[in-house]
């Protein structure tokens, strides 16, 4: 797994912590585990839902490198999902502001505007992205690389664009529900979406002949599960009992509010999508340099390594919650104890994950693709990339922890954006240099690009983190005087 995206993953899916007490009683590590458990379950479910496709698809004889298509299309979907969540969240910020002021009519008006604006822009994106893919090379490759047009990739892409509109609508709905502090409902809705998606996928697997499930079946499973949530969203958003009931009659379009929503959408899209586009560029480079086989292996590596990564990631989010609450009533020294506890816990999880990758990685790969016979080269590439990817259980997680700690004080996401940009830029540069300037194997090049960018970001983040702690200490001493 790469960057942190980390702390953002749970938030991207509109999931937050359950209500927490004002003070934490007992050992810090116990409180961390209590807070982390529901998040870890959710992230593991989410990881399962994104990983199950490799198992469902099996080993179709007529389609070569189908796993590479799944890996590549998953990255396209991440880009679309980031745009959808940004569109859904922008207008909701203004709705929540009016809701807290108890301006009911304005809340309804802004909710309707947010809905119309999000849907309108998503349809615009759908049109541009759907037509852009047919542009001649190299412009068309910016949307979907022509290597992936075959084997159902183009139809998968088109179905994903339709799903993107549903996700945008669902993001508006879930954002509005968050404004009402309906955390449990959001969690249930997200888990329901994941389970529905998995069930539909398995229906395809058992209803069709062995190894005849296509990537388009997987895309349809995703579309249908999100469409079901959209039906629920429409029912709730048009309900008279909803304080944010959508009302189109007498709706006005204040220029100032629309411009503010557009500005927020733009900022959120740039912040969230930049890193995901960078990861697509890396997959494009890997396809050009090494072929689709390595892209397929990298996707399978992410599945295996992602199990422990998701668990560690959930502790980082709990740390942020505890630190944010402790800042107001505890000393910096006591607050730092939370960070140290999370560091030790993630170190233990990282060691377990690294050892699991080493000793059980091959078995997990066979379980994921039971009908596939891997060549010696594929098995060796898997082990090499998994080794380097396993280092992210320490490098990426710890960098994310330090960023989360700082953000708990500063409440600004600029640091994450710049570190994400640094990470993906470095990885592109390292991959380029290794390909043209070294004679090591393709898997080593791919793995080292991940490791090199992660370590560099960890070092930069550590310097910023230490500087932040020193400034905090000086500020505390001045306050005490």
C-alpha cells in the first residue's frame, strides 16, 4: 500500500469515530484499541470488497492478464471516487454551517443547491471522460491507456463513469447525514454497501460457469450496489421528515453561494485527486516499461500487504481523535504519550505483517488465485515487490501518524497534500531513473521506487514533526511563565 491517503481513507468513505467521552480513563493503549476496533473492522471490510475481485474473476482462459485490468481499473475508480466525494462534500460544508445556526429554510435551499451542483458537475465530468477516451494517442491515454481498452476494459471504464454519478449523489446524502451527527447510520450504510457489492459479485461467480466471470460483471456489481444506496438516498432526501428535504419549487441560485460551492469543490478535487492521478501515471509507466504482467502482480501484492496495513491505518485515525481531545485539557507531554503508544502498536503490527508477508505471502497468493499457475518469474516478482511494499507498514504508516498528530493541533490538510505530492512525484522520478539508468530487475525497480519515495517522505515528515514538537514545547514554557 502507498501513501497516506492513510488517515483520509476512513474519511473518504464518510466514516468517523463513534461518540467519545470527554476524558479517557485507564491505560492509553486500551482506549486506543476500543476506539480503533470499529474503524479496523470497517477498513478490513473495505479492503475485502476491493480485493475480492481477483478471487471472483478466477483464471479465465480466454482473457490474458485480466488481473492487470482489474488493478488498473481500480486506480481509475479511485480517481473517480475522489472527485465524487469532493463534489459531494463541498456544498455540504455550507449546509452544515446554516444547520448549526438553525436556519432551516437556508439549510434546505443550500442542500438542494449542493445536490444540483454536484450532480450537474458529475454529469459534465462523465461526458468529458467518456468522450476523452476516444481521442487519438497520447491524449486518449490520459483518460484510459489503450493497452486496457481490450478484455472488457473500455466497457468497465464506461460503467465506472455511470457508477461515479451514483457515488456523487450518495456522497451528498452521506455528507448531509453527517451534518446531523448520524454516525451509526453512516457506518451501517457503508457496511451495507460493501456487503451488497460482495454478495452480487459472488452471485455472478456461482451463477456463471467456472472462470467465465468478466471484469464487466465486477463493474456491474459495483454499479448495482451503489445504485441501491442511491435509491435509499433519494427516499431520505425527498422525505418531508428530513430537515434537508430537497425542494426545487421557488429555488433561487445566489451567485455568491454557487461560486463558494464551486471554489470549495475545486480545492477539494485538487487536494484529493492529485495523488490518485499520480498513481495512475505510475501504472501507465509500469505498463510501458515492464508490461501488464507486472501491473497485475503489483495489484495482488497490494491485496496481501493491505491486510495489516488497514489495521495499522485505523490506529492512526484513533490517535488523531485522542490527541485532538487531549490538546485542550492535557499537557503536551501527556498528549505525546498517545503518539508513543500508537508507535509501539503499529511497530508490532508492522513486524507481524512483514513476517506474514515473508512466510505466508505465497500461500495467500495461491488462496487469492486458486486456479492460476504462476510462472517462476511471476512468483519471484511477487516476492520482491511484496518485500518492498511491506516496508510501507513502517514508513508510510509512521509518516501518516506524525502528520495526523500535527493536524490534530493545526486542523489544516495542507501538509498532507504537499507530502502526497512529494511522494508521488518522487516515485515517478525514481521509477524513471531506475528504468533508464540501472540494470536491476523490473520488480526491483518497481519496489525500490515505492521504498525510496516512502523513506524520503518519512524523513521530511520527521523533520517537520520534530520542529513542531520543539515549537510546541517553547510555546508551553512561555504560557506557563
